C-alpha cells in the first residue's frame, strides 16, 4: 500500500464508522473499557438513519419500549411521547443518549470515509477521511447499517427537471414548502407509504406510486401451529385477532408455515386481500393494490405499516400510476413522461429506497489482505462468518449487515447483541496478546451455505425484493438476510465464543 505520512496520522485502538445504534453502543462500551477510540460520522450529529430521514411522516415501525437501548440509566430517565416515535423524537433520543453516555467528545462529525485499507506490515487499518484526516486503527468497526446508500434510478433527463427532485433521506431540516404544489411520490415502500399519508390529506394534487402490499414491531415470533391445523372458522378467528392487534403481528406472529408453504401463504394473503379491497372504492384500485390472485408470496417483501394509506387513493386529488404497466420513459423539465402520458409536477420525491444491506460498506473502498477490495471479494456472492467478519479482512467487524437477521431484528437489539460479541472479541485479543483475528474461509463458506439453505426452504426467493438484492440493477441475486431467527443467531454467536472463537483464526 502507499506510504502514510506518520506526522498526519491519528493512532487508535479502534475506529467506529457510523453514529446509529450500533456505532454509539460500541463507542460507549469501548470507552468504558479504556480503549482509545473514535467514531466517524458523515452527518453533523448522532442518530444514524434518523439523522438523515427527516421527511414528513418518517417514523419507526417497531413499538416502544422495544425500540430503545436496554441501559436502565436511559429508559428510567427518558419518556417517549409516541408508541411509534417520529424521526424528530428519535433524534432527540439519540441526543439524550450521547449526552448521558458522555460520548460526544469521541465523535468526529462531517467526516466521510474515502478508503479503509489493511496494512499487513503493521497489522493496522489505515482509514482516510475526505478532507485529509487519516486514522491508523487496530480494529475497524463499520456500522453503516442496511440503508446507507441511496438508490435513484438512472432515468433519462433527471438533470433537466426544473422543479425540486429529492430523495427522502435528503429532506432538508427546514422542510419544503408544499402549499399548492403538485407532488409525485415514486415508490410505495415504507418511506413512500409514510410520505403519502402525510402529503395527500393536505390536498396536493398528485401522488405517483407503484403498488405494494402494506398493513397496520417485534417482541413476538411465529406461532408453533400450522395454518391447516385449524378449521376455516378457527383460522379466520386467528387472523382477525392478529389483524386487530396491529403492528407486525399479522406478518411475524402468524402461523409458522406462512412463509414456507405456498398454500398456507395464500390463505394469509386472501385474508389480507379482502381487508384491503373493502377499503378501496374503484375496481381498478382493488385490482392494483390487492388483486384476487396474489402477485408474489405474501410477506416476502418488507411489509409497510400504514394508517389510512389505501383510503388516500379514493380521493380525487390522488392518482395511482402503475410503473409496471406504464413505465417511466424519461424525466422532462416539467415532470415525468411515462409510456402513457406526461405528468407535470412541482416536486418529485424519489422514494426508491437504498442499495440495501451491502451498499453502505461497499461504498467506502474497503481493502483487505493483498489489496483485495471488498467489492471484488463479494462479486460472486457475500461471504462472512456469522454476518460479522469477512475472511481476508482481519480485525474488521460490522453490524446490521448481510447474513444476519437484519430485516427481522429491530435496530437496538441487533446493536446490543452483536456489539457485545464484538467487544468481547476485542477484549479476548487484548488479554491474550494476539494481534489480529480473521474469519476462516471454510467457516465463511459454511455460513453462506447455511444462509442460502434456510432461505431456499422459504418462499422468500420467489419474490423480487431488496432482501434478495433485486431492487438494484446488476446486483447479484442472493438472500442477504439470515432467516433462522434472532434467538438462533444469538445462540450461534455465544457458541462460537464458548468454543474459543471456532471458525476464526487468531494470530
């Protein structure tokens, strides 16, 4: 690797990237243990995904008290105002956490990582920050999360649009004046649903969307019972109870075979379909949002919580444009031209999501042993051991990334169970006088096979979703999520540690 000017280098025991739940938790733990540690964040404050997402309606879909740290010092002194807090309240919570834990002095804001390169000679990570700062750290701990890299389709003419074009995660803190403006919302994932619910009631003339399944998350798990253990009458009663409970219960507390048996899945979909169709006025809307035949395996795309979303489309000022039926041809100075017509807008909100799970860490130019880039190492498929380390990338640990229960585990819980394990590893290395730890190739291959095998037992691969990398053109199709459940994953981490970190090579 290139020579580093040692006069301009800051030496650290550990460098953390990202000030979301994972990053601030590890920072607190390592500070308490006396590590020389810094946290680098591209934003101007803590908060992670909630620092960036300030769009109208942005809120978490996991209820309180589950979506918070377990530290009694925090929950005894902090009072939530909402069961599903909005982004402003979550930013306030993060500020409270940072002040209570006294970690701000260890944070470096407005800092974007240009590269992170392993130096074999020193057994250190050389991390360069845009603007000139360089860190040399024994441990490199990227906590970029699963939604760090925005995705905006490469539509012709975007630069010609004369109105305002914005990705929701770039929504300005001062807001946007929407009075009297015609608004397009592209996408009906969680962000699109939340935005639409906020914008449409205020009489904005147009919403532009692509239909997706939604309903109105996680201290519960799938039932041990199977769908057809019950009679139709009993089954309907179970569905009604789950539906009435709200949250994600109809999705993640349903019959245990719902995501594994197509017949069982169809039963759940049919119940959901009938509930949604009853809320829509026109046959077209009924068939677009809740067709009689399910368009894909129900629950195999991230389900969006909603409150009155479908009723919006009964309003005369709200229009549904199905991009599958009439795709975008180009963006014009005045709006969006589809294969059917040109729609004129003052504001286009491009809620097209993220290069989920892997995009954030791959965006940093991470290079391991022999100068191998992580992007190249994963070109033929993601390889990790336990979704936390990558072979040939020693002393690098990440959280809430690929091949863990990321999409099915709420952020604070994953941050703590993975963060505790990572800190324990660092302590083990420090106390045993080792210099580095690396995931073994064999263990990583076995883990990738395990993740794929569980996914293939389910209906998940039958649907096109970001769980499979389908939302990014050219991205390799593979299951990015470990579907074995959080308890099993936690058990595997503990077993690995108890067996002297089997599957890892310490040197």
